[in-house]
C-alpha cells in the first residue's frame, strides 16, 4: 500500500494514499468515482491493514464543496466506509475527540487539510477545493473549534496535503474575483498575460486562513507535491476520470 505518512507518534497517525499503477484502479480510494466498488474496498482494506485498524473505523462524507462540518461520535463509526449511501451527507470537514476512528477526506487537486490539537487530542480533516476555500471552510471549522470545543489556536498542528500547484491552477477572472474578495489572497495570485489566465495558490490561501484563526505559521506544514505534475498524484484537471487520494488522521488513544 503506497502511502505518505505525515506524522506517526504515540497519539496520532496521519497521511495520504498515493496513486500507484501496481494497485487496483491505481490505488483509487473513492466510491463515488470508480470502475468497480469492489476494487476501492480492496484498496481501503489494504490501507486499514497498513494502519492496523479496521475498515469500519473509517468515517467518510459525501463531499459537496460546502463549508459544512460534522462532529464525529462513536455512532458514526463506519459511515461511508463500505457504501456511499451511509456516508455523512453534504459535508466537507470532520472532527472528533474519539480515539480509533479514521477521519477521511478525498481529493484529486483540491486541498486536504489535516489537523490535531496536542492538548485535548481533537483531530480533524477538511476538503478545500477552490470553492471550499472561497467559502472559508477551514477558517470556519477552526473558529468553531475555538468557540465550542474550548480549543486554543496555539495547540493546533496543521498539515496541508498535496494539491494542484499554483503553476497548474489556471482560472478565469470570475474565480480570481472570488479569491480577491476574500481580502487576503492577493499575494497568492498572479496574472499570465500570454494566456489571459490567473494562477492561484490554493494551499497558501488555506494556510493564511489557518493563520487568521490564530494558528502559528510554524505549526502549519505544506506538502508541495503537485497532484498534476507528480506521478504519485491523482489530478481531476488532468483526467476527469481520475481516482482520489484519501487523506486521513486517527487518534490512537
């Protein structure tokens, strides 16, 4: 099972699966875009074995590029793990204080965000495509955690996962204006006069949202791997039939 582990200590494990030509459907992890559901379940079972957990520990959502988030409890265990219709609907971010639950986010160019709180053990994942970034899903989740879960920003560590690079993220003026209207993304965009396109760094914009929530910048890491350019990456922009990475985090105890 080809995975990239971002951190693995006595309390948390987090990482992402990678595209791999040797696996079924190149190691696609998404039930909503696959040739055969059985192939995806086989890939997920391999991941579960690698992480020494059970497939029914997975918690998955039906992602809709929203700013909606969900607090996971033990009652949610296994939702979306083996079939789409049990996944948590219309949700793009998850968090929990429970141990031994694998929070899942699926991407192929969008920005995955993985976070943990080293004091109270809270963990979370976010799916932030450009629409989610414009809706400030990461910022809204973090603000909620400060207000309702007694979290302090300095206790968070954030991993921003592999995504479409600024070089490859070309957009027209309509998307540029949405980022411009945020009021803090100007440094993460440039205009290419030859192609008449704007280029946006979605990862840096999400990092800025974490900083606006108060998280110290040195506690935010970015995986600079471009999903379009890397052989390890699934890219929807490159291939509309692309599979999906699964970014994950689990609290061990």
